[in-house]
C-alpha cells in the first residue's frame, strides 16, 4: 500500500518547512523510521523519517523548496504499484530531476546565493553530502557541487571539504561565483563576513527568519508594553564569578548564567511576572523556565533553562553552554526551545549600554541586559570604582502592572548586589 511522504510539523511553531536534502533517492528501498530527508524548520534542521515500508517512488519537490505542513512531497510504494493518483498523473521523477510541485505545495523559495545550506546542484543533479560537510562548506565559502566526494556512493564528507579548503587552487575554483560583466560599486565586506558584489544582493528568508518576523509582528503591535529600567551594582557578581572559575571547570559560569539564576529566584517570589497571556485567562507558573536569547547566523533563537530556580550556578552554566552550541549548529530539539515562562536577552558582550527587548508571546515579560561598566560611585564621602549594569524590563500591561514589575526588579537587584543570597 502506498504511503504519502508529507511535510510534517517537526517543531511546535512550524507552519512550513524547506526541504534541505533528499537523503534517499528515487528507487531506494526504505523502511519505517528511515531518514529520507532533512527539513529546515523555523528553529533547526530536522530529519524527516519514512512512515511506511517500500521504495521511494517519487520526489514531488526539489531540494530548496518550501512546502506547507501537510503537503505531499513524495511517495513510498511497492516497486510495481500504480501511484499516478498520488502524483497527479505525473511520472515519478529521477533523483536528479526537478519535478513540479503539486498544488498543495507552497511556492518554492529562492535559495540563498551565498553559502547555501542545501546540497548544491551541479551538472549531474543534487550532490550527495553529509550535514556536517554542507555546514563546513558554507562556513568556508565553498561550492559543495564542485567538490568530488570520497564517501559511499560519491557522498561529500568532512575530509573532502577539508581537502578542498587546504588546496588554494581547488578552493578558489570551488568558491568562485559567476561574476557580473560590470559593477557600479566595489564588493562590500560586512561584519558578518557576507560579500556583496554590485549594488545589492537578495537572500531568501530562512524558515527561522520568517518566524522571527511573524512573531515580532504579533508582539510589538497588539501587546501594550511598558518598560522599567534599573541600574544594578555588579561588583560582587564579578567577584563571585572569579572565585567560582578559579575552582575548576565544574564551576565555570558567565555573568549571564548568574543573571539567569537571579531572574529565576525573583520569578518564584513574584509569580505575577512568571506568566503567559492566554487571551481569555492569565496563566501563572510555579517553576521558572528561563529562555536565553542566542544569536545565530540565521537569527535569534531562545533555548530554555528549565526549573532554573532549582539548579546551581554550575549546572546552569553547563546547560547554557551546551544549549547555545546546539542553537548555533541548528541541532536544538523542540523540547529545548519551547515552554519558556520568561526570557532574558543580553547584549552586554557587544558593548550595548541599554536597550529594550520585544516580548516573546505568550510570555508577559522579557529582561534586556546591557554591558557592565566601571563607574565612579559616591560612597562614604568619596568616589569609588564600582561595576554597574543597566537592565530594562519589558512588560505586557495586560498581565503586569507597573508596581508589580518594579517589585520584581527590586528583588532582582537585591539578589545581584548580594549574590551569596542565591546560594542559600
């Protein structure tokens, strides 16, 4: 019996997915649970698995194509089974061909012109390559379609990318893009490493960037937001961190880890701020699941430190490092980036003194953290150098009143100015 291969909701907030790669080719035998493709969701690149046994008879969308949830993108069936009704009468396409999408599939998004994450198509069709190889090729600016694969079936693997990068001539040939006959402006190098040849360059939106745009539009317009700013003395936090780091890797923590712990404790004392707006109700949480904003090449993602109020600083530091690494590698699982009750966004490491962050619905608040600076403070008849940091709390006024937010910030400030209180 034929089985439809459908674009599945691989994350709770996913509305469409982009097919990064077909792992199985037309004609390959598959079993239930086999990985048949890789899909870019709004948060990560996930594996699409077979839901039936048989042969992959048809691929109804090409790599790089975006499809809505529930769209049929392929067919698994017996080798001689008639699948015309499932393919719209179209003949099953070979792996290297580009079959037309069925009406259920959303229009294909143009692939980015620089450092694509999908397998590049060369003269012979899509290139078989591992996810690691594609990621390395993108980072090094190499055209994976021009690299000879030494893996099984000609698959491009890690050593092929390393070899291409080590050979200047090969790297040059692989990374060179067709140049325009003339240009009105010289290439412009941006801080991110992007190269712009000519006047401008259009790059298709990733699924993550689409979701960021939609979510922020949902927040900044409908949510009545007010902002509270406080300056906190971080001198003792700096001293505590130095003492912990000096005692080994198990106590390695960042200032942000300590802030997350303080936020979690403050939330348990002020559950009015640890809440979600549900439309017809306000949901208050007893546990503090703190989201930490992480910047990636594709946009912002918010992994979650669950039950942060119960965890020691060392454990929070370890989890935060692991989650941030997985976020940048697009390896987060849905359980690792959903369910936050409150979020923290820290731009202090970029030298930003103060900013306001946009609330991530349905959460009722988010804390924006600025840089820690040495400032002169008047104490006991003289100026003394102290480490000062500004934070701004963005509050959904439907859930949090001004005095409630102020009390939360007062508690947070007290915890950070006497961080030993968090250890008891």
